[in-house]
C-alpha cells in the first residue's frame, strides 16, 4: 500500500496542518485500499499561496528568460516520459480508466507540452511596434509578462492532461502556481509533484494540494491569487466565475459538454462506429468532450442504431488493468449511481432502450460498474439529451436534413465539441462551420494541441492549448517612448 503523508508546498514536502486528514484511496474496481494520502486544509492553502506570492513578487522566476523556463518544462516532460507506464497504471488504479486509455494518453501529453513549447518559442515576449505614420515621434514596446499567482483547479477524470493544460503555459509565462487536485487523484498527483521537484523547479513556484470543495473555494477566493484556471462542471464554473468577478481576478473555465456527432447519409458506417468507440465512450464515458448525442439521418436511422448496438455490446467491461478491457468502473459509487439514475430517467422519458440498462454488469458488483447503454428514439428535449451524464450512455436522435441536424446539434446549453462523419470532406467542413461549439472533429480526427481548445456558451470561458492557451497566462503591457 502506498502512503503519501506529506503535501508538496512551495517546492518542499511538508507535513499537513491537520494530520488527521489522511484519506484512504479506494479502488473503483473492488473498493480495496490502494493507499493513503494527506489532504490539504485552509492553512495549507494559505502556506502555498504565501510561498507562491513570495516567489513571484521577490524571486527570480518571473524574470528568467523564456528559454530558461522552457528548459525546465522540457526536463519535466522527459522525466514523465521515462515513467509513463508507471503513471498510466497509477491513473487506471485510482480512476478506473481502462489501461488502453491511460497508456494511449501518454504520447498525447508529450504533444500537448510540445505545442506549448512551440508557442513559447514563437511568442513575441517583447516586441517593438513602429508607428504607421512616419511623422509620429514615438514607437511602442509591447511586453508579455506573467499574471502572478495562479490557482489551477482540476477534476479527477483526466488529471495529468488537465494539469498539463494549465501548469505548462502558466510556468512558461513565468507565473507561480498552486495546483488543487481532487482527493481521488492524490497518489498520481503526488507523482506529478515528484517530476517537477526532480526537474529542479525553483523554490516557491509550485504547490500540489489534494483537497475537498470547501478548501478549493478558500483557494479560489484567496486575495493572494491573481488568476483562477478551472476545469470541471458548469455548476462549479459559475460559482468560480462569480467569485473571480467580485475580486476582478483573471479567470479561465473549461466546463461541461453534451456534444453531438452528426452522421451524414453518405458516411461509411463501419468507420463511424469504429470512431465513435473512442469519440463517444473513451475514459468510461467520463470526459466532457465526448460525443454522446448521435444524430442520424432518418433514411439510415435503423441501420445506424443497429450498428451502434453491435459496437456497444462488443465492448469489454471489467478490470481496468486487463489489456482487453475497454470500459472500466466509474470513479466513485455516487458517480455510478448518478449514471444509473440517468439511465432510469431515459426509460421514464420514453426513450427506447436498445442495449444496456440500469443493472450492474454480472460479476462486477463489488466495483462502481455501469452497463454501457444505448438509447434510440430520443427527442433532443429529453434530459438524457440535454444534461451531461458523464458515463457510457449514448442517445441516437433522428434528423430530417442538414439544417435540421445543425439545429439539433446547436440546441444545447453546451458548446464544447462535436463531430461530423461524411465521405465528402468539403461537405463535412461546410457543416462544421455552422456548429456553435469550440471544437469540431471531422471523421474521427484527433483534437489539435496547436489549435485553441475551449467552449461556447455554458462550456466555458477562454481557451487552452498552443498559443491561445499560453497567452491566457500573460498580461500585455505597452510602453511608449520617443524615438
């Protein structure tokens, strides 16, 4: 059993202010104890913010060159790559994420970091703008400077990806960071702290604190914090936005989604079902970007439903450590019950249960397992089509023509991602331009880490990844001078 009884505060492993806050980390697979980990209280947040504040206000980190900061991030990335199998196994054990998913995610983390590094190399940290009128006797220096102390708050479903999306650009820009992680990820996130510590990040720059929601709010509202970067539920995002607004903190929010996959009548259905295994059901369905509303043309509706039924029923559910498992358990019993409750809601709303249902898979009763479920004859106004379920539940919705498909896809409070499937690249692209969502993938293409990632509407504020993500962690200063 792993025991991590210290917190990482300002570059040091220190005893928590309340030693009684030692949490048992339970396996979602069978409820066995994986380990124990210290949890942060308000006093630990105060210490972390004080260390970050001192390091930013009086330390060298904000004044190092962009190249020096990039070198630290490269060392962290190399250390993570060397321990990628160990990290993937730790996340699977804590989260219940299938091993194929956590292992496949490791190269994506490298691409994520590399995209930020390219942006940092290309960004004009200090540029001179010459006046357009030669008669003007001054020019302007534009500087990109760090914001200050960043509170980065991430969810449990994909902790390394979420932390990389925030820590990397924040540190590349010269900020200091207090990273608040979910209690469920205490063990793997202490591994993350190990990587930064080994890479030689200077004193005070980073703290990693597992903590509950109340302690998170203490961090978010702390007067020593200059920016809040959050990934999580829309409900929590609204609360964070209100706190940040009152204090005029900078804020970026990557929130929920209820994304649509539009299958056009000319799509290759075999390719569609293979692609939707990943685009709709990766990470046990516990991901905000998943395309869980499947929009099918009436002319091929029954064919689409039949193909999706075959695909869903082919997925192996079970122990996430086994190589043939595609879907593992939900992270906690309450999340398992939430998904089961939504399945019952779908039945009560009159959707047709094609496969799956509220029963726990046979032989997996000790874990937080859910049977992958497919609904047909779903109306877009139903709760299962409008609310984020965060589990392996798909809804197939019929549409009449392309205009109807766009209307249904956009008829959502969310706007995070979506997909279009067609044998015509031009047709798919034209349709993508009409969707009110931050990311659209065509025929199962992966999300780009060089392009901006974030949501329209209730799916968030701001963008992550690449240049857009990096510039979310800088202030811009203009200095005018006589030539």
